[in-house]
C-alpha cells in the first residue's frame, strides 16, 4: 500500500467521516409532529405514523403524552426548546423519545421534534 501524504490522508478521512455521518442521519429514528396552538395534532411524519395503529390527526397531543403529564404542561406553556425524554403512548404500549418543541413555519403552529430511543 502506498504511503499517503498528510493532505491526502486528511481528505480520505474526511470523506469516510462524512459518509459515516450521512448513513447515521439517514437511519436515525426521528419524528415530527405538527401542532396547532390548541395542541391538536395536524400532521406527523412517516416514522411516527408507522408507530401508530390509527391516524391521530385531529386528536389532542395529550393522547400521546398523557393528560396529566409534565410533558403536557411544558407543551401548554409553549416552552420552546428541549423538553426532555418522554414516553409516548402508542397502540402497542409506549415508546421513549427525546422531545424538542420548536416554532413551525406558520406562526400559530408548533413542531414537536422527536428522536426515538427505545420501544417496549
């Protein structure tokens, strides 16, 4: 194997790292739920839909996070940013995810971004 110059080695390592990151991002189990100001689910992505047995559009977010949960209080207070690790109620039980509340493109809506971590 020929010896690589430092610049060539750096370039090769950068390409390998970029490829690794791209594959990781493409397979990362992430989800997005779009809510109106009242907390009604307007839409969600394919990954989240695959976890649900039924279409939950039109349902309140409390159907997923629980009516008396700390997560629901954070969402109702419209606290943007990282909410924490949450348990979402799905048809087969619960799924755990890291949750972030972010503004949506439309001012009167919010986006809940999720990174799914485990399923039971």
